[in-house]
C-alpha cells in the first residue's frame, strides 16, 4: 500500500479545499518571509552605512533628520553649518577623523555630495573605471547612478538645484565625469561625488572659470559652509566630551548614529511586530483549516478506512496516512509561501530602486527561513494529530455495521 499515492489521490479529488488550505498557509508564510527579508537587508544596509561613524554634526534641528540626511541620504538636511565652527570641531583633540559633506544639488534625483577622498576610502570603495576627482567640477558616479543615467567616463552633466530633482539646472557650470565607482553595497552607490569646492562654486557669488578652478582662494571663510561632519572618535572619551561641547558651544548640533538608529528601529519595529503577529494569526488559522479539513475527511472516509483495515492495513498505516496528508499540505503551503515572499521582496526592491532609495532583493536567503519552514511543517503536523489518532483507533466492526 502506497501512502503517498492514496494521499495525493484524495487531495486531488478535493482540489478546491486543498488549494484553499495551502493558500491560507502560504499567505502567512509569505508575509513573514517578506518581513524577514526586507527588515534583515534594510537593517544590514543601514548598519553598514553607519559603521565607523561615531557622531554626525549638523545644523540645529532634529537629530534623527541629521542622521537620515547625512549618513543615509534619505531626508533633507536641517541646514548648513559655518565652515569656521566646523573647522574647530575637526581640530578637537578627541576627533580621530572627520569627513565634511556639502549638499544642495542633485542629478536625475541622485544627490551630489561635495566631500573628500576620505569619504570613498571610509567605505572601502574604488573606481571601476576612471579615477577620483582632482579638480572642481570633476565628478565620480556611484554604481547605481551610472547604471540609471547611462553616463560614463568623459560624459558631462549639469546639477539641478535641490536634493529631490526638478530644480533649476546650473547650466553654466557642467560637471565632467572622471570616474565610476564599483558597486560597494553602501550609500556611495546612490551618490554623485565631487570636491567641496564644486558645491561652493554652484552656490557662491563666483561664477567665472578661473574662480571655480581656485575657489578656495576666492571665497572668504565666512562664505563657506558644510552640510554636516561625519566624525570618528580618537578614544571612547570622545562620546562623553564632544556631543556636549558641540551642543553647548556652537550653532551646530551633534547626533549619535547608534542612538538614533536604535530609536528608529524601535519605532519601525512596532509596526513590523504587528505585521508578524498578523502573519502568525494567518498560520494558526491555516492550521485550524487543515485540522477541520482532515477531521471532516476522516468522517467521510471512515468506511473506506475500515475496509482498508479488513484488507490488512495496520492501525499505524492509517495514522501515517492522515499525518502524511497534513504534512503534505504544510510543505506545499511553506514552499509556495517562501516563493511568494521572495517575489514580493523583489517587487519592493524594484520599487525602492525606481525611487532611488535603499534597495533590497528577493534573491537573498537568510537562516531564519529554515525556522519558518519548520514552523509551517509543525502547524500541519499538529493539525493532523487528532484526525490521525482517531484513524488509528478506528472501530472496524462498528463502522462496517453502520455502513
């Protein structure tokens, strides 16, 4: 007697009920899979972007906004900070490394960031083609920027005023692409990088080419501004000294990436926990549905099971038959749910990429999915236990007498 053949034939005969039970379980598995993949990749990407940055100094405003705009480039800056005050912070004894950023323009929606070569080195990035910028109005494109815009080394483009695109173009000061960065899996993939002098030139009062090439000589310190400073401490003592010093002795504000990210994940985590709870309810509902289906199937097949016993089937065989059906439904639901969850994650990734935001992919796999499969299988087996036990204890004589 082939248990698999009998189970498949019966489930096929009740294809509508089988499909509904599998679909209900698959929806629960897909929801949890989607949340696991999306949150894991987003958290990993954000931690990678913030790694090695102990403090961000920006204009007075929301610390969260400072972090989102300066590290992840997902929000607008709170304003600009004076060059002279920033220079004082950069020279502070507890500062090991500081990377200035000057923002204000964009290219096809991608932000143009004026900075130093240290910014590229901080993320371990390297040019896949060309070189890094050496002069004002030379630009290096991140991998995503180059892929989206089609610009290559030697190409020219003009920046648009504002960080969201749609602003007026700086047509008199075009950039020349001198390099394209290799994909790094960091925020650099979504940025256009250039020297700080280039950003100053776009928004300063000097517009002739001579001044652009030697902008630092033509601008007074009072005219120069940064958007933010990315700081790494020289020692743990910096965490106790520098934020207080910045907040109390300047027009600037210090924001801790570690603290703000923890707060962000806590806020977002509430919504994620609600969705996970909803997905678990779906899985439990699927388990109850499987239980009802198998229990009803047992009542409908009592006579058939009794006949199988008279033909030599052992009680354990009948019990295994019901357990196999529950297991089969659970496995089908789990597999379909995993596939659906990965597809949904890939769709989200495509949407985020189109919006030029942090990207995720459905072509990833995490170990937590193994536990999810085990949970789905456990739900199916648990739902089949009672029907299986009743099949094991089938009263042959009584069932056959009742017909």
